[in-house]
């Protein structure tokens, strides 16, 4: 019988039963490949780049993986059955969850973008707690991986939000696995390590706050734009594959830049657009624009979703996270909820 995790992922240790030795398995793990599914989804070209793996060894590994999992065309009904495993994680606001179709969805990437102090990081902190809630409260009863690229992670906010949901603050912190990315290369290395972490089946959410910050620092000028986009594409492809393989939600925050001539597809009403261009736009299944409203109000606009129409909700930044109850609902599908202080 195949050795599987609680998520149904078949670990690469199963390849030993098909003639792959422990040494080669260790090499695969050093390259961030921990499951048979990852073996099949990784190209031969990239596997050969792993130190110690020749073309002959890679071919043998691929053949062994194909004996365990048959890939190819399947009935659409089987894919529909697979999609039944998708679940949502509450944002903490019933109204925001409503425009998202239940919350942040697994097996996909959700991106929120906006200017500073509009609530991106605070939404990330709130999700770190709501992910741990019981399923009947909109949670996933799971742990969280948090990759911090800007040094904005605040453990004390996790504790404050946990208290609001009547969860043990210290236990909540223990259920968040944190890493501070130092540069864009390190960010990719951290994502390559996710397979080992997620294999337990305990983790339900990956947060990257923010996805583009380090790429904007490491790649400057038009001459380096092409290389930056290639690296970014590889990173996002990896995240997409992980979200599907391990049935986890990926939540990314993103920055914006001014572009008065931007197309309506990407630019918001004030002429700002998310950084990352088409590469990031295609990778994100769901895109949410966060912007400042009147006074203390902030607006969340669902700009792109495969399941839901374009809608808005308004929230107010406060001390106790996103309010569970709406304070106002109007006919234009705009709802009001509350969110933690600071962006």
C-alpha cells in the first residue's frame, strides 16, 4: 500500500518500493520534492538541475512515479469529485466572506493589493487565527505558514485577535510557523521547503506578506524586468502546485504603483495597479483591491474571481480584528465590517 499523508499525498518514500534508493530520495528532498505528485509535476529539465541526479536517474524516478499515479485524461466527473475537497477559511467578517463565496478558498491563490494602511497585513494576521477555528465557525482547524518579506509580522496581534475568538493566545502562536525572507532567492528557498512542512496535513493556510516587496528591491530597472518576471513566474507556479497538491489556501498581499495610463483590467479608480504585471494577474485566482474610503472606512473590492461577481464591502480599522457583524448594507452590494488597526 502506498505511504500517504493525512491529505492523501503520497510521499516519495513510496518510490523505494519501485527501485529508487534512499540516496536519490534525499537528493529529491534537497530540491524541494517531497511527494510523488511533485515528482510528476516537476519537469525533467528542472529535476536534472538537482545536484547528483543524472538524466538516467531522473528517467528512472519518473517511470517509478508513473507506476504509482497514472496521469493523463480523466472524466470530468472525477475532477468534480476532486473539487469537492475545496473548502473556505473565514476572514472574520460574514459580509466579506459573503462576497468571496464563503472566505479564502483552498487549492488556489488569493491576492489582496492596495496602498499602505488599508488593512492587507492585518487581514493576514486575522486569517492566522480564523484558520485555527472549528469548521462550524468558518475555520479549518489547521496551522498556518507565514512568510514575511517586509518585517511586518506582529505576534502580539495574533494574541489579541485570538482572545477575541476565545482561543488560547499562546496556542495560536504555536500553530503559526514563521519565516522572515531576506531576499527574493531566500523567499523561493522557503517556498521550496513547504513540501516537507505541509506533508503532515496539519497546515491549511500559507500567507506571503508581501509577494513582490523583495523582487522590487532585487531587480531594478527595465533591463532586469524580464529576469524578475521569470523568477516570479517560477515562484507562483510552485505556490499554485502546492495549493492543489496539499489542498491549502494561499493568501498573498501585494503592493500597488501609480499608473495613470493603466488599462481598466488592472488599474483601480485612482489610477493605481498591483505590482507584478500579467504574471501575477494570471497566477491569482481571486484578486481583491483594498483602498481607503471616507474617514476611517476602508473598501474591499472583489475584482477577479472564478466563482463570484464583482462586489464590494466596506470595513473600519479597529482593535479587535474584522467585526463578525455588518453595520450597514445597501442595495449596491456594499457591506461594512471591522478590521484591526494598521496596514
